[in-house]
């Protein structure tokens, strides 16, 4: 298919979202949490908890490897990987907690996106979101969810998450450039996002912050859900999930 193009139509532009950043205390156990994450309860245990009316959120059920390694479900030609195998091409995004780069994997001359979380990011909220994102990305494999290829730790202490590169950026940028989307294009995007959400729901994952800034697009008009920092993994599909997180402009009226 050709380059991604959306037909502009005359509609009133939607309300722009904004990010709510909540400061928290320092997380002194950052390194300990990275070396081994607590196992989640068994299904039977969760069912017993449910019988008592007590629902709990699953904690990470695997140890995040810090040595150069491949993702569990990785089908590409990765061996042991380090930062030296990646050539930085350009900065895609930057924040106080980290930077996202467009990189070239030297062994195969393949382009990826590298998310580097700085070692001095000791804010407990940032740490917690990092653990959630690593857990989800390493255990999801679906066409409409961004794919993680490997996770590694640099000698500086920075954590690297190597994901597939989406060459058209985020949906929010396209929306601002086009103004609005035609109904056929909007339906095409919505169909892919809904399929991705259905896959996550089937695997008991609630994204909780779906918005154009968290949806990636490539030139083949493929749409993928990304940014799982505030997502929730449920032990039971009947978990009420009562906490409020996300971006106000994209929340349902009942949450505001």
C-alpha cells in the first residue's frame, strides 16, 4: 500500500487531551524490583479470593532479565544484544524519564524504535509504569498491539526496550496534520484499535488510557496500541477496576 493518507473533511475538531502528571516519592527498591518481580496468585487462589468478594490485581508473574536477551516470543534473528548493536538515527520522543530513538540494528540493518528509561528516574510512579509496560509487552503477540523484540540493561543502568518501528508516528500527529478523518478512514482505524482492545481484554489486560497519542501508525495504514504504563492486569475478568487513571479529555463522562 502507499503512504498513509487521510481525507480531510469539515468537522469540528475534538477536544485536545492533556497529560496529568502526578509526582510521587522516591522508589528506593528500583533495582530490587527489576531483578525479580513478585509472582501473581494462581487461578485457583484468585477464584477463592473472588468467592470472598476480594478481587486483586495480578503482579508481574515473571522475572525481567537484565542481561542481553531475546524476548520469549521473538521470531526475528536476535542473539545476545547490547547497546553497541544499535545505531541511533534520530530522536522520536523525549521526556524527563527517558528518550525514544529510531535505531538501526547493525546485524540485520533493520529499523526499530528504542525506548531508553534513564537510570536516574527514581520517581516511584515512573518505576511502576515501567514494570507494567515490560510485563505486558513481553507477553503480547498480536497484529494490533505494538511488538517488543527485546529488553536489556545498559552499563549506565538505563533500561532499553526495543520495539517495532512505526514510520508514521502517533495517531495524534496525523490528526493534527489532517484536521479530521473521513468516516471510511476513521472506521479503518477504529476497527484495528477495537481488535487490539479485544485481544487485550481476552488476556485480562485493561489499557485505561486509549487516545490518539497512544496509538502508533505506519505507512501501510496499520494501527497498533502502545504505551501500557497505566494498564492493569486482572486476575479475574470480574475485577471491578475502580481506580481512575488516564487522560481527562478521553475519559467516559461517568468517570469525570
